[in-house]
C-alpha cells in the first residue's frame, strides 16, 4: 500500500492494534521514521508545528532546517511549513501521527489537510486514529493518494484468536462463546493471554479485566446521561437510530450511537443499523442487570423484543421475549412465524422456544399444539400424532371446523411419515370426508382446499384405493395447486399427487407435475429436508421409468442439499444406492450400503427395513442367490415387526417370490406372488400380476406344459408391451433372462423382448436360445457369418483378413481361449513375430466388433467374452450336451425342438472351404458332435415310431454331412417303416452312389447288413 498511496490511514477501535501495527511496520521497513504522538493540545497550530520541527532536527539523515515563522493566512502558512518539512526529510522517510483522533480536526482541519496534501513522492505519512478520515481528506481518498486500513483488516480471524489465546478447549461452550465475543479484538486477546490457568478460570479472570477496561476507558469517560442510555440500549443487540429512540424515549440516543461509531468506540454500523462489539455488548448487559431496576430492565427487554420482532429478526426477538418472561409476546411470535419456520426446516428451534412457555398455554391456544405437532411430523410421527389429536379435539370443542380439518390433514401426514400401522387411518379419513362436505366449496381458501383434498387422496390411496372418490379428490387438488403460491404447500400436495399418478401408471401426468413443481423444489426458502424428500420421490419415479440420467441428476441435487445443510446422509444415500443398482454399479452400492448399516441406529426400524431391502436387491444383482433369498426373508420379517401394512409389504413379498423363482422353486414363488397381488392395488396389482404370470409360464415350461407356458407368456408379454414397460425383473437379471428366453423360444414379441435384453444387458441362460439378440454373433459351421446387434457385417479388403483369422481361431478355442504364443504361431506361422503384432490385431478385431469388451486378454491368454459373443461352435457343444441328457421317454415336441435347433446350428463343416491344418481337428470334432446328436435324436424318434420326423431329420442332416452312412441307414429304416422296401432301396442306392462317386468306396458292412435285413438285396 505504501507504494500506491502517499498517506495511509489506520482506523479501528481502541486496543485493535493500530499503534502496534505502525511500530512493527516501522521496524521492518528499515526506513527513517519520525514518530509524533498527538494529544488534545496539538490542536493548537503553533504547538503542533513546533514539535514537528523539533522532531525533525533529531532525525538521523535530516537536513538542517529552521521552520518558517507564522504570518498571514494560517492555511497558507501550514502548507508552506509542511512543504519545507517534507523537503528536509531523508529519502523514503516514514512520518507517523499516532492517536490522530485526539486532535480537534473540526477546528484545525487545515493542518491535517496541508500535512496530507504536501506529502512528496518517496515519503509516506501514516496516521493511526480511532476515527475515519475527516471529510477534508475525502478528495485525496477518491484520487487514491490516501489509503485506508480499517477495523476489518485488523480484526483477528477465529484461527488467529484461538492460536494467540491458546484456547484449544472449544468443546467447552463457555470458552467457545467467550472467543466468539472477543470477535478478533487484539486487546481482548492480549488480556486473555496475560491470565494464567485453565481455560475456564482464565476466561473468568480475563473477563473481569476486560470489563474493568470498558468501565474505565470507555463508559467512565461519558456523561451520566449517556451512560444510562447505553445501559438501556444494551437490551437490543442491533438497532437503527429510530429503534434507539423508540426503546429509550430519548432523541439523543441515535446521536450517542453515531458519536461512538465515529470515534470507533466499540460501536459498528452496517447500513443504518448499529451494533455493539460482542465484548462491549456483554459488558453493557452485565451493567444493566446490576444497575437498572429489574422491572425497568424486563420492560426494556420486552420492548426490545417487540422491535426485533417487527423487523423480522425472530431469533433475536424470541431470545429477548424469553429473557423478559413475556410469554404472550413469545406466543404471538410463534403463532405468526410457525408456518415459515416449519417451511424453512426450523422445527427444532420452534419446539425449543415453545418449551419456554407455561405448560397450560398450549391448552388455551390449540394452534400452538398444532404447530408443535406439525414440526414433529417427519421426525417423530407417533408423538406428533398425539399432539395433533389434542389440537384437533380443542378445535372441535371451539367449533372451528376449518382448523379441525387442517389438524386432521396433519394427522394423516403422520401416518404417511410413519409408514406403519394404518388401522386408525379410516377413522380420520371419515372425519376429513364428512368435514369437507360440510364446507362451502366456493368460499374455501385455495391453500386449505389443496391441503385437504391432497391429504384425502393420500389417505384413500392407503385404505381405499378403489374408491370412486379418489379421482375426484385428485382432480380438485390439481385445480387448487395452480392457485397456491406457497412452495412448501405445493410440494407436499405434489407428493400425494405424484404417488397417485405412479399408482395409475400415468407417466404423462407425473412428468408434467414434476416439471410444474421444479421451481418450488429449487426455492431456497423451502427447508432443506422438505426439498430432499421431494427430490427423493422424484428420483425414485425417474428410476422406475428407466430414466437413469434424470434420476442421477436429482440424486446429485439431493446429495448437495444434504451436505450443505448438514442433514442426515441417509436422506440421500438410499437414493444413491437405488441409482447405483439401476446403473449396475453393484460394488459401489455394496460399499455404500455397508457404510449406511454401520451408521444406522437400531431405533429406526423403518429405515432398517429399507436398508435390508436394498441389500437383498444388491445381492441379487451380484448373483448371490442364497444371500438374496436370506435378505429378502429378513426384510419381510423386519417389515412385519415394524408394523408395515400388507399393501406396503407387497413389493417385499414379490421380491422374495422372484428369488424363489430364480432358484427354480416355483411353488413358493407363486405363493409369495399370490400374497403380493392380493394385497396390492391399482397399477401395482397389475405389475405384480404380470410378474406372477411370467413366473407361472416358466414353471409350466419347467414341468413340460409348453402349451400353457406359451399362452401365459403371450398374455403377460402383451400386457407388458401395451404399457410400454422397459424392464423385466430389474434386480433379478437371471430370472429376467429366463423369462426373455422363454418368450423368444416361443416366438413371442421378439422385437419388444430383444429391446429389453439389450437395455438390461441380460446374459442368455444358454447359447441355444433362438432369436437372442447377441451383441456379436459368429457362425463358422458352414458359411462364415458375422452379425453385430443383428446386422450382418461384410468384411472386404485385405486389412480385415488378419482380424477375421484371429476371430476364427478364438471361436475354435472355445471358452478357455488360446495362449498368445500359440495364436502367434498359428496366425503368422512363426513364434518370432513380435507380440505387438498380436496386440495390434486384437485391437483391430475389437474395432471390427464395435466392442472392447468382446475380446478379453488375461493371464497370457486371449478369448471371446462369453456374455457378449455368441458362436455356433460353443452353442453346438451346449446343445449336444442337452441332447445327450434327454430321457428315453422324452416328449416328441421336445425332441422335435432339439432337432430343429441342431439343424439350424450345424449348416456345414467348420470353416467350410478353408484348408489350414489347424482347422481340420476342430472341423472333425464339430462333425462328430453333430452326427452323434443326430443319431441320438433319430433313435428317440424311431423308438416313438415318429417315422416322418425321423426321416426328415436324417435327410436334413445329410444335406449338411452328405457322407454320413449312419444317417443313410436311419433314412433306410424310416423309409422302409413308412413307405416300404422301394423307398428304402432308393435311400440305399443314394448312399452307394454318393460314396462311390466322392470317395470311390462301397458302403460299409453295417450298411450292407441293414440292406439285407430290410430285403433290399
């Protein structure tokens, strides 16, 4: 600052460190310093100039000088004096005028103006004063020649105060409060440091020392009338001049405050409001308690409370009302401010202040009981209900029907918050319904109309969801919603409406409602906890609709509010778990669940139910069937213990049923779903009914009732498609895949099911599912075919040949893949080829397949990802294993299905047309698998005397493998049984001619023996 300003003015209260700052700076800057300590006698021009001239003669490096004698105009003489005074100072000199406030600058202002105006370049004038620069220096301040160092710059911050006072025991409320009152005042810190002992004892002694300082240095120097005014003003922490006049009745009170402020005597001003420094205010309040008449002090405090109340400073007003024991004033404040305090999330403060009222006051003023109950509804719903019931009875006795119905609506809110025993809710619904019918709908206030009808709709959803009154209540609430401005009232009613639209699966109305209330949710005037609860409902809605992006955005907003407001993290953590599970981040969800469980107290059973439910879903997504089953059963037990009603337990029953179905235990699965559907209502009943039918279809297929299974699947999937559903058993993917596979195998809604498979990234139960939408599908049996998401890929150009050769090699290697060294030798014919060549080829293959996940390199081996890539070679192996396990009494339809699947898979030899040596053993292995399976199926069909089916199987198999004598023999047997010897001879002749032309050999002994047995030779 010294380089930018010719004059530096330090302004702050006594003891703030002005002189210390100037002295320490003078020592550090190593410049010649001329220090002048001013007092009231220096207002005489001759005296001040004499001492300055005398000081100059003693300064090292100063030039010899005789001050000019005063004559003529005093201001002109002062300018001449200071011009010559500065000219004789040594270079870079610093002139300090300490205690500049002691000079009467109103009468000697020309001296100060001349001293500041004549400062030349290279010299700095530093003035230390309790007061701001006088008005005669305003132009210099505007021009930048004068710089200010004010109280805010000198005030110590909290860390500095703690360090200097060595007060580390911040857990002691008295210590923390005392440091708060010190408010960075350097003298206060110094006095506290000078007292030895423990923090609390030291503070007590330091307090007395500070108060003695105020009494002697500040208050004791004021006239008696001013002292008395200060004691009266101490009752009000902050006040305007008009407030000071009103409180004291003395027109001189505002002038006193302004004078103390200008002299920086521990009075601060912000705008038109004055406030005492914390320690000075504490001193004045103590003096007021000791010196003022008790009755007068209480009256002043009550009046101060009324002033603060009128200005909207409710915390200050409440404290003053409590101190003044002005119970009626406090009650009036609470009644006027309760709605706003509840809306802004300040229910705890409201209840604390209410506890200061006489116990019988709530009985005479039922609105106090009402607001007490409303403030507790979200945190202690059962206790809140008891209080609200008392208020409802008082309103009933007073004949105030609107107030009574408002209390009833608040009672309904407690049931929604408690989410437990709803047995008494029908009674309150009846009271509300009857009362609303008695009101004049035309004269009904929109805010009350919205509250009553939204809560009636909420109660109907819980106890009578099929009631014809429900839709009418919702419609009435929707109309009232547009007429109400209160953001909290809109959000609370909106929560009821969103639940209704969700139950009716009305996505259009729900999304419109969320958009309509977006501004209310963003309104900072609404309490953080209310906003978080609304965001929670909206996030769950978006998650249910499959809009994970919006769900993540809303969850993030809830997290930000909770962190900023210091709320319970559980308010957003459960939302985060929902989102993480929806996006498949199971490990992150598990970590967060573990932290939540460690922090959750046992006294919150409903949150424990939700936590256990999330745990069960997490285990299911992780593939832990046993863990998911156990957690689902535990969730149901906890829900029953907590009194969760059957309708709310329906989703827990359903999830347990889904886990049973996943395990293949269809009987208990259907029993669980039976209970869930019976307890559910609205669209929930429809959704659970769909899921039950899906599971019933799987059960029928497992028991061999394929016709019934197909019928159930067709009806359930049609319902699923009509309502544009996007998921199947979202947190039980293994069951979802089983349902999707059954639908595709029966040709049911292939497009709809395929979209769900891809959206949920479901893994096929087996590789043999017909029509499964694999991201990558590779056919190598017969003609080579590559499809990506169902679209064929035509590879052209030499650049694709190496990646395709690698793909064929990996298909032949199967699940285990192949060692990288073996791949290099196979594809390049030499192990000397650099490994980087294989890495480049793998990269190009991944680009060709449009997926980095499709090719896995791990542990020195390379293989195709089983969940992402389908190959006919692996599918053939799986199908042949299934065929080998068919019982002798297998049904014709099952054998026929296996035959069709086998013939669809095996369309010819592996890599038909290629002659690489490594291909031959793979080709032979696939051929043997195919022929063995055809023989197995053919024998089963022949045993059932299904000659036509067996004949078709053999003939189609020969189209793929025309040199298989076993299939010719099967053809001969079936043709003989179905059409006689002539048809059988035709098959024999075809076999003989084909073998002779292609291989130059005759039929084998077994074939000739069969021909003789059939009478063909």
